[in-house]
C-alpha cells in the first residue's frame, strides 16, 4: 500500500539556552532561528518547516520559558505557553549537563495541562559520557509520563533521525500545509533584523543582550541584484550605545561584517549593510514600543 503523507505541528519548548533554536536550524538545514550562548535569545514564536517525502513537520521555536521579570519577559512566556495548545506534539528540550531544577518543574506543571504527547529531548549529549545520561533521564521520567525520550546533540547532529522517527508517530495523516520550498513564516526583513541582533548578542557582554532590539529601516534590491540594507540597533542607555559602537567603531564594524555574511547566505545576493545605533530608553517596559518592534499580542 502507498504510504500516506503525514503533516502537523510540533512545539519546541524548554528553559532558555538549552538549544531549541540550534536543534530546529539543524533539522531544517538552514539558519532561520538565531542562536547564542546568552539565555533568552529567541523573543518571538518562529515557525520552521521541514518537508520530507513522507511528512511535513512544522516546528515552532519558542522563547525559553522562565518566570517573567518585565513586560518583554511576560510576553515571551505567554507566547511559549499559547503555542502549546495548538500542536500535535511537544519537544521538551533539556540540557544534559544541567540538573533538573525549579525551572523544569515549572514547565512540567504547565505541560500537564496541555494533554499533548510530550517527547523529552535530552540535548548536548556531546558534552557528557553516555552513562551519565541515564540518571538524568530517569530523573525526568519518574516525574512525568513522556510519550518518548530521545537523547541527542543538536550541535553534533547525533540521533536526530531517531528524533524525527519518534516525532512522526504523533503526526496525523494529512496534506502539506505549506509549499515544499517554504522553510519559515518569517518575512526576510525580520530574519535580517534577527541576524544582526544575533551578532550583537554574541559579541557584547552580559549586561547588553537584553537591552538590544533591531529594526530594518530600508531594504532595497538594486538593478544588479545587490541588496542595500539600512538597519538600526536600539539600546536603552548612552553607555550601551558606546559599547555597541566600540572604540573607533570597531564593535559595530565587526557586528556588521558577521551579520553581512549570514544575510548574504540567506538572500543569495551581495549585501551592503548600513548599521546605526540609537538610544530608546526603557523600551522593554513600554507596551507601545514593544508593539512597534513586533512583540505585540499574537493570536
Ligand atoms: N555542546 C553543545 N552545545 C549546544 C548544543 N545545542 C546548542 N548548543 C549551544 O547552546 C547555546 C544555546 O543555544 P540556542 O539554540 O540559542 O538555545 P535556545 O534554547 O534556543 O535559547 P533561547 O532562545 O535563549 O531560549 C548556544 O551557544 C549553542 O551553540 C549541543 O548539542 N551541544
Ligand atoms: Mg532560541
């Protein structure tokens, strides 16, 4: 008998910094969701689409779940939780190098209410010995009834086939939701802004990351297919502006050079990137400004 096509949605959730975005980028083979070693890198729900001969899986990357401290934090947690009610299955990603703590308990409580199959994804297996994974896994499975458990390394691409096989068990039969060449619902402009934010996150020190927002002000394709992009990096204080610009503009130059490489890969064209830095005081705690940056109520 002919194999039927399966299709459905999988939400990828977990605490900040466990590797959710890395996993999704690796699975779809393209860099859509930005990644960094700073917690709370992902701020918005991002849809990434994997199309295979037997299935189309739509992954929802979500902001790391944590107890919110300010309005942006509240929004991020809401976005993650809202996602869970609409999906066919959930990947709960945990970091194999970290003990289960209050953060994981907080998430498990919320998962219980979703009544969706949850697959425990134990990530960063490359950083530990295999034997060390067993007690971590049994600690989780003693506290929650998972539909499946798959240890992986998103970075080293270990065991990802098993993860996909497990995921497909929970997808209903059905047609593709999206064209097979579509990999995300994010507009190009937004991915460009995110790639710039990623470099700023990766290159600046701890105090800066959460103070940064990026807006693409202009993106124009020239007759010869080169793309001109003008973007602004917003920070909250003058001192942060100084750090992002750096001595003689060195930091801004580096952010621009790294971002340009990624943007060229994304667009497949030569890119001219014109970066500006501006101060917008306390943008995180002001609803109106959050909406301007695309963090408004979704539903
Ligand atoms: N060694 C190792 N590092 C990993 C692995 N997966 C992710 N990382 C690293 O973990 C850090 C966080 O990765 P992200 O993908 O940004 O994590 P996230 O869960 O999306 O984080 P938030 O968006 O902040 O919630 C990055 O420095 C990654 O390179 C892995 O399998 N092994
Ligand atoms: Mg992320």
